[in-house]
């Protein structure tokens, strides 16, 4: 639109442009020139955006189109400048012809170029508009020059980057009528909404890539996600040529600053049923080659059609088809499906809600009905004819805010789900945030008024409270307590933290609660017969999370909660003793605690001894003092050896407690605990001395006998001299036998003496001994050990 204001007070033409708008003002500097003789026009060429981009450290070039619109004989010199200066830290603007541009008559034109060097760093002081002035000068008859026209062009400025993440838009059709994804407005598109492709056909998708940066750039394309078994191609939509591959990646041609190009994505689903995935998400990432820190990612979902097809024809919402909301908890949502059999099939069909997520809608009222509002159990389809299905849903009254996806499957009836031909689609419902003025409730856990035992001076009472969020979004709450006069009240998140009169709860999830503790401290000299009331004020304050609407909430959402309690003659445990005097107001079995140990007299085995409460073994000694609290025969262990004094044979000796043979020596020290005659190793040695003496006496008798025999032998030889040879022969034989026996006896005695010198024996107690000369040894199980005492 062009706005022209003509003031016939001058002949200088001033035109101000802003994008496609302009205004013209006439001023009179010299009346020698006729109006319109020296007109100029200032605009932008078609390839120049009308918005200027400033990027830190970059140079912004702006091209203009300047045209002479006056008479053919009028020669004009046009100079350019900015109406207002750039920030002081910026460099001066540079024109490609600082001296100006000569236009020699009507129709002459020039293409002035302005270059602005943008400083690196913070651009918070950058102007939001750029006003460019073009001033036209004509020569006078007297040789002087006069300004005869001025054009002002206003450009909007945006601050950008040298390189930036591209803006991506995806469409299902070449005409760009059906958009399915947008990187800058992703919230408008459901990436789980599926786009159907016949199993024997190709899916075409058209992707617009816009370069918002100051510099020209091209982009790497990565297909990060696609259904298993699906193939793909990326092509230049203008040339039809496949895009260049660089290793595993694909690159686009160079895209000019603030320009865009369209590429074509072709998806090929597996042609056979059961091969690959039937549906899945397609996720594409675009990475700036100029600076790979700048990326953009978009996603959408595709589905393979096996001859059965379903689509959402309408729903109860005016928004996107297949997406209802936001609606409130307890509201209804309706969807109309059109189910079509595209390939003849002899089987019946069925509808299934096969959601298996935590929000699987088990508590939702969901039904499938036909056009006559009758419930559907089976569908008999006619090939090529749409069958109408009404999906009617009633939300639960308590449901958290958010978007819920319901998965609907049309499957062959009576065929195993793993083998059946099927079609699946998703519908979605958004549940609105629902915050009520009374959505925050505070409860004491018991009915009010409630009762507590009487207070003592400065005796603190803790009252547990629950803060319940009955809203369907998480919410923060500010809690404040108001106390009766002279009382002191504080709030805590728990009984172990330091509290205050005002505490914040940063987040309570929907339909959940948080616990707090009110600590009530009375003034001094309070009566035990009073009614008390305190107030808890709750103020919702929202949460610091962008997923939900921000506070503040109006004062209507603030709520006061009164809690009352009394100490008037109350007998809480109904034991006949007033709580004021009852040491145990909540225990009907106890009323007094004489020794003040916290155990009522009825349960205290020692009601007047604060150090004792139990006598588990009933021996008259309290468990705290009784070293054997479960043994009625023992109470003390003087030597702390674990054996009570009554059973300990040595109660003052921690190393001994039993004397089996009664010899006065404890079993641990007694060498032979079952033999009272042997207590120590010396006793065994004494017994051995007795046995050795007996042995020596026997040996002496044997030696004496041998001596007598020798004497007798000698006397016999003398007598034999008077006998005859025959008798001598006989006698000789006898003597020889006797001599042999005597010699044998002598040899035996010698052997006995040798054995006596190295004698070894085992005594009655099982100990093995050995004597070597005058030394005595005993076997300790490993070696011979010398007994120190000489025999």
C-alpha cells in the first residue's frame, strides 16, 4: 500500500518506505524545479529479503534498486546514508559508491550495495530497524546543486548467527497442502499419528529446508530412525536427481542465506507380510556443514497397509482430526472411524483397543458402536465400501493432565493375532489442566475437634497433617500457620527438621499428598482445661516447570483450615483417670509411673526403682542388674567368665570354673582332670619313681641267684675229678648243659641291664615314658621331651 501526502509548499519530494508501504512529502527548497521532474524510486530487488539479518562477527550486505522516475532530460546525483547512526562500537556503514550514483534521465537505475560489519559478541544494542536515506541532487542554472528528492527505506532487523540450525517442514503432497511435521512448531503435529503406505507402493514425502543463517550453507542428512526392513531415497525435488552420498551420509546442495529448497523422501515398505516392521517412526536429522553444532531433528510415523484400512473421519473436537482436546476430567470424547477393506477377504473383522501402557484405559469407559448406536462385536466388510465405527469414550473423573494415546486395531476375527491381517491407528485425547479453588486440602488424619493431653509449661505438642493435591497437575503450595495469642507455632516437613511459620512445598503430584508437622508450644502457666484453635492457610503457587500453566492463582484459591483441640477433663483411654492426671492418657492399662522411668506401674516389675523395669527370670533381681536375666539360678558372675557364681567352682578365677575330680585344681590346669592322684606333671614323675624302685629290687634278686649258681657250679667240678671216665662223660654232658644254661642266663641279664639303661613304657594314664641312664623323657605327641627332674 502506498500512502501519498502532498504538501504544495515545496518542490522537494520525500518518500518514506517501510517494506511495501511508502509516503511522499513535497517540500520547497527552490521554486526553479517543477514537481515530478526529478523523481526517484527506492526498493529492494526480488532476490533481497526485506528483513536484514545481523550475525555476530559477520558482514551483512544489503542490495537496493534505485530508479530515476523524473523527466528524460533530468540528471540526478543520488547519495545514500543512514537516518540514524549505528551503535558507537560498530564500524561505519560502507557503500559500494560512497560518492553517490549518477542517474542520467528517466528510467536510469542503479543497484547500490550497503555493507555493515557486525561486531562479534553481544548484540543486545543492535537496532531493531534500519532507515536508509537516498538523497537526489540536481544542478541549478547558476551551477550550484540542490536537493530535489529524498527516499527513505525502512528495513526490519533480526539478530541471527553466521551458521544456524535449519528450519524443516515436511508435507505429504507436492502441493504442500498436508503438512505433517514442522521443526519450529512441533507442538502442532502429533509424531505418533501414522501415515499409511500400501505394502506394494512407495511413500512420497516432501521436505522443505530453510537456511536461516547469514552464510550460505549445506546440510548432512542422517536417517536416525526408520521401521525395520524399509528402504529409502532422498532426491532433489527440482532435478529429480538423488542427493550426493558422502560415506554413510547424504548431503544437500548449498542453500543461500535465508533461502530454502525442497527435497523428496521416498520410503519403500517390505512387500511381504511378516517381513520387517509394519509401522514405525521415521526420524531425520539435518546437520550444518558450516558448523556441525547446529542440527535439527524431525519425526513422523508411517504404517504399512495390508488391504484393510481405517481412518478417523471426524471427532468431537474442532482441531486436528484424530486428536481431541483439551477436555476436562469426566468429559466425553467421540471419534468416527471409516474402515475399508481394500482387498477381498473372506474373514470377519474385529476392533481391539490394544493399549498396553500404564495408562491402558482400564478405568476408561470406551465402546465401539455402529451407525445405529449398537455395540460392535464383529464386522462383515464389503470390499471398497466404508464401514462407520463410533468410538465413544468417557474419561475418569480423576485423571492427570496430559495427552493420552489410544491404539486401535482392526484385525481378522478368529485368527491368531500373530498371523492375522490387521490395520492399526492411534487416536489421542488431551486432558486439560484442572485446578480448583478447593483443590488443595489439609487434613489432620483424625476428626476435628481432636484432643490432646494437657500441656506442661513450654511442653511442645506435634500435630501431623497431610496436604492433599486434588488437582490433576503437580502444584506447589505455600503453607502458613496462625496460632492463638501467646502461643508459638511452627511448621516442618518432618519432626527432625528446623521449621518456620511459613514453609513452601515445591511440588505435590496430582492426586497425591505431602506430610507436614505443626509444632505447638504453649505459653507458661497454661491451664489443663482449655480449648485451642489454630489455622493453616494454603496458597497454591504453581511449580517451576514449563509443561504446566504458570501461577499466580487468584485469591479464590487461598484456603484457611481450622483445627481445634481441647484438654477439658478428657479421658481419652476411658480408664477412669482424667488425662490431666493420667501419666498414660492413651493407655487404658496404665495411669501412674511412680519412678518416672516411662513404664507404668502395672507393667513395671520394680515400680519404685527407675533403674529397673523387668525381671524376666523372676529371681528378684532386675534385668538391668542381673547378669543372667533369663536364668533364675544365677544373678552374678564375679570373674566375668560367663559362668554364674553359683555354678562356678572357682568364682574369683576367670580361667577356671570346674573341678571334675575334686582335687582342688581346675580342669583347665589339671593334667588329668579325672584322676585325683595326678594333678601336675610332677605327680606323674613321682609315680614313675616308685615303679622304678620296684624294678631294681627284682633285678637284684635275679643277680643274687646267678651268683649262687656259679658257686655251686665250681663245687661240682672239684668232685668230678674222682669219677670214672664214663661217669665223667655223663657228668660232662650235664655240666655242659648247665654251663650253656648259665651262660644264657648271664647273656639275658646283660641284655636286661642294657634294656634297663634305655627303658620305655606306657603308664596307666596313657602317657609314654623313656629312661636313658639317669635322664627321664616323656612323649608329647610330636617328640621326646626331657623331664627336668632327675630320678
